[in-house]
C-alpha cells in the first residue's frame, strides 16, 4: 500500500543496479561449482516468497486494472468487453474533469508551498542550537499521525459555529465562514491541511541533504565576500537540486493520491468542489460498483503521474547537461 | 530568515579590527539566533496547536463546547469523556485491531522483506537483475491503480468465506483478518530499502563465513542481519506507522464492527454521532497517541528512514 517512496527506486535503482558489484563471474563459478549451485538455490528460495506476494498483490492487480478498464463489470455479472467506451466516458465526464482539475490545483499549491516552507525550516534547523530535536519533532508530528485523525481535528477547527479558526478570525474582526460548505473555499481548506501535514517529511529529506553539502563551499564564498542571501541562492539551493527533484516527485505522487482528508473533510463536496481523481475512482468502484469505469479512471491517474514524473526527470536532466 | 540562518553557520569573514568586529559579530549572531528561535517557535506552535486543541476539546463539557468564542482551556476538566467515548463506540476494540494488523504487517515485512533484500543484494543468481528491476517497477505503482483488482482478489479468494474453487458463491476474504493482514503485509519499497542496507555491508564477512561452512540462510540470519539492526528498526517503524494510519483498505474490506480499525472507527463514529465533538476528539486523541509516542521515543529511526529513503 506504500505510495510515498516510489521515487527512491526511480532515481537510485538504475544507478545502484549498474554499480552492483556482485555479478557472478565465470572465474568464481569454476572455483566453486557446487557452492554456486547451492548459492543460486538459496538466493531464489529467499526471494521467492516476496516475488509471490508482490506478484499476486501488486503485479497482477496492475495488469488486471488495464484489462478491466476495457470492460463493463459490476462484480455480480460477468465482465463484458466494451473496448474504449470507459475511456471515452472518462474523457467526456464533467465530474471527472472537475476532479482532475481539483487534483491539479491541489498539487499545484500544496507541493511548492510546503516545499518552500520545508527548505526554509531545514536551513534554519541545520545548525547547532538548543531544542533542535524538539523543533524537528514538532514539524514532523503531523506526518506520523494518521490523515484521518488529522482531518478530524481540522474538521473541528473549521467548524463554522464553534471552530477555532472562526474564533481566531473574529478576534481580528474578520467575519467567519463555513469553510468546508462554501464551494469557493472548501478546496482551499483541503489545501491548507495538505500543506500543514506535508511539511515534515520534506523538511527531513532537506535536512539530510543539507548535511551533505561541503562546508568549504561556504567558506570560499565568505572569503569572496558573498552575502548570506547570495550564499543561500548560489550554494544552498543549487546543491539541494537532487533532493529537490526527489522531494518534488514523491510529493506530486503523494498529492495526486490525496483521499483520506477529502473523505473526512468534505466528502468531495460541496457540488464536487473538492472531489479528486482518487475520490472518483472510489465512488465508481465502491459506491456505483462500476469496476471497469473505476479501472479506466485509475489508468488515467497512473498515466498522468507517469507523464509528470518523466517530464520532471527530463527537465532536471536537461539542466544538468 | 533562511539567509540569516546560513550566516550563523558560516561566520567566516576576515576581521578588520579584531576587537570591535568580534564584538559586533557576536552581538549580531546573538540577535539572529534569537530571531531564528522566535521564527521556529511560531512555526512549531502552528504545527502543535491542532494537537493541543484536540486534547483540550476532548476534556470539555458539552456546555463548554457550545460557547463561542470557545474557551482556551476547559472550564471543568471532564476526564470522564474518555470512558464515555469508549462506551459510545468500542474504541478499545478498534485499537486492538489496528495493533494486531500493524504488528502483523511489520512482522511479515521484516521477515520476507529482509530475506528478499538480502538475496537481491548479496547472493548472485541468474535472473536477479530482472527480479530486482521488476520490484523497482512495482514501486512506481500508485495505490489506486491496483485497488480495484485487489478488492476483487479478496472477494473471489477461492475456498474462503463460502467461495468455491472458482471464487464464486461467497464473500471470500471480505470481513476477515486475512484481507486486513495479508495484502498489505509487504511492499516493494521495504524490499528496496533492505537491499540498500545489505549492499552497504562488506563482502569479506560472507566469504569468511562460507569458508567456515555456514549455510546461506545462516549467513543471512546470523552474520549480516544483526549488522543492520538500526535498519530493521527503521523499516519496522515505518511499516507499523503506515499500517496504523491506513484508512482506505480497511474501509473497503471490512464492514463488521469487531474488525474495524481505529481510523475507520473514527470516521464511522463521526458519521453516526457527528455532534459530540468532545467524544470524537477523545477518540481521535486515542488514535493519535500511539504514533506520537512511538515517534517521540524513536525519532532517530524515523529520521534515518526518511533520510535513507531519500538520498543515497
């Protein structure tokens, strides 16, 4: 069910596989002909349970999703092949268009905003100071708590009658709103929660990356008389580029799969103002029992993510070369 | 703010008149330090306030709740909200279920994931690269691209829940522990992380062990795995956390109250009893508490996990 870490594989796996020093060499197999056979068997034995599990619960479902997306299937009757009809319907469905738009808006705001906040906090925390661990813990806390629980707390904060937010606003003299019932504001409320929860993980990755930056770069810049701001933009940010790419990809993948907080906060409403692609997949499959339709929608989601990942990869590569 | 932060770590300017410049620099460093702490405190407080508000609300009386603007602290600290909430919904059962499932997922991941990671990292066998690349490809699959067939697999699991050999006629694994524990038990990312950890260990150990006649499985279990204990803790904690916080899958495969996990229990409680915010926040506090404590005590491993998952 993991959805947050795929890019680790994406970025490092290829390189790691190429560097992997443990290829069976012919010389070796000549040296221990029997040992090698034993070794091979042990290797397969140890990896087979995982192959079976991942094969059954990930690989097979992915293939099945593609196949099902060309069928009309309601679980109770046998699936019927209908070609591209689901895809045509997905393409023309105004609700799914709205969901796609909402997902893009949600991603467009949550990812850069929380990334910017995270990099600033990481830089601030990247030095010896008292309470450093406590600060870090505070920023990371929303990340370890369940999104459902967090959404429940925000639901209460956004409450129009007794909510903390309206109370705080009334102190400053701003009239309160029913944030989650207002089509103009509901998506922004969901985005706010997304930003608030998403800072922690990005901050941690940035802190790890900052510790790898060579101190001598800053020393050299100081001798040349560079200001702090100049150093931040000319050294820190460029050196954080690989981390930024990684954070960006996993954040986009995460943001595209936003579901729990929408389920709790707004149920996709009001008037589909906060419905997301994932939410439409859920509705099609488990409320309307249109498994084929849900599959087509999830293929669409997957394609969207794939294109975005590849595009951002090419973009950063292009800058390097 | 960030620019100042860089400055405090990099005080490398050439002093003009040592005495005066040093004093000025120290004063400036102190003032940036204070500014930094203020900024960080405000930020940290923004993160903490919702949690504090959750706890405060969970201790308020209904009359107290109805007030606007709300009081910052409860007028009377109604600790009985917790037992009342437990009476209103069996949160202790939800709690137990979440714990069983998270522990199950963690054990399966540690056992199978470590074995697979070790094999992919250290044992040369034909086809290993293909197996590894397939796992990496599986890393990229979003949850929502496999959820429908996963549900169907569970529903049509042969020989379970009244199903025949073709998976027809019954409910399969729906509303069973199987559905809650088995499908989410292992993830490609855990295998990937384990492989990275095992790759970082020296080769000499295995050669020495093989010369001593140790079997491959014992080399894995007794030589290498003890060396990656921190990694086991990291992957274990991340797995436990993820599975404790998981919502969609248990929502889909269970409808029985006695199999409900705490996140689903919370959502259902809210739908049934949406206005008792004190009870709801008491339940939310209970749902949040284990992860907060786990994180505070094991912060190091969490931090390590995310750093490792990130850059290598």
